[in-house]
C-alpha cells in the first residue's frame, strides 16, 4: 500500500479474485475442475486481504478518531446490504441459468472493476488527523 494507491491495491486484489472466479468455471470448457478450483481458492485467499486492508486503511486514515466507530458501522452496512441483495439475485438467477455462466459473468465484472480501480488516477486520501490539526491552526 505504501508503493501504490489504495485504489490500485483494491484493484489488484479484485483482479486476483476475478481471475480466481474464472478458474472456478473452467469445467464449463470440459476441463477437470478440481486442480483449477484449488488454485482458484488459493488465489481468492490471496486477493481478499488486499481489498480488506486497502479499504479499512483508507477508512481509518480519512476518518477523524472521534468518528471511527460510526463510520466503521456505516461501512459494514454499506458492504453487507448489497451483498445480501446480490446473494438473493444470484440464487434467483441460478434457477434460470447455469451456475458456471454466472461465475464467468461475475469474474468478468470483477476484472473490469479491477482495471478501473487499478488504472484510476484518484487522489490519495487526506489523513483526517492532519486535516484537524491544520484547521485548528
């Protein structure tokens, strides 16, 4: 995270997870799934910490200390409510479409989002504690 922006770190993690999703659907091509699934699960485990650490670090840096609890709770709600909706949507789509097609679609969407994050030119977040000191002076 020190060498790259938080958005690039999140994009890197999301890209790894997107690639691992595509590995999970390789049996759609008639290839034996288990070896690819194990590699995919391993890489998903590598990608998730990149996203979590980048997101949490950015939230902590950009939020004043007195608001950390409230912003943390709001972030949890902002992440879990859409996740719940996507689970319900995915379950409904799995009744209609082949699950491997859904996995490929999710992997491609994650790769597109990862590319936009990785190559974005977003400004670095300003540390909230430094902003508070500057405003008091």
